[in-house]
């Protein structure tokens, strides 16, 4: 019996959930996209997509993890965020999941703002740190979406060329 249809279905599901994970911080977005593309290549017996495109996809996935970590912390640290602000951003992000979709945008900002306010008790600085953290998250999501599209493009070129 040929299980390739089930593998392609699993691959598509992993890619879709992975792309959703680029926006939703609770899911490992691009690692799931990579897993889906790897399953699709495997279902084909690696006939269309060989080791070189898979290596490029792996490098793009690793790059996405670096972008994920750096985007938030650099956005906050450039404005002098405290550890409380960074912790608040993480807690705000998790809390924001319960108030989707607006919570995804407001949660990290409010968490960082509250953490910085508790650290320094200056509302102006706390607001700047909250905005910087939020901007870092938004830029990180945009970069990861770009990486996801690049990964899909590399896979499509390898498949069809």
C-alpha cells in the first residue's frame, strides 16, 4: 500500500501549522515548516528535493531561531530595558494568547511596560521600552514570514526544476 498521500497530507499540515506558528508565539513556526518540507521530500523518496535544498532549508530554519531570539531582545535592549521588562514581555505574550488576536499585539507591549515600570517607576521610559519590545516582536514576525516564504520558494524551485 502506498502511504505517500498520508505523508503529503502530514507535510501540508505541518507547513500550515508552522506558518501559523510564525505569528503565534506558542508554536515553533519555522521548525514545523522545515519538518513538513522534509516529510514531503521523504514522501517523494528525495527524488525532487535532495540534500542540497534540504541543507539550505535547515540553515534558514536555524537562522529563524536566531532572528526569533534577537528581534525581541535587541528591540528592548536598545532602549535600556531591564530584566523585569523582558520577563514582562514574555508573560504578556503568553497572557495575550488568551485574548487573541488583539492580545498578541497588546500583551507583549503591556508586559514590557509593566515590567519596566516596576523596575524604574518612570512611565515615559517604561512606555518607550514597551514600544521597543513590541516593535522588535513585530519586526521578528515579519522577518520570519519572509524566511518562511524563502523556504517555500527553495522547496518549490528544487521540486520543479
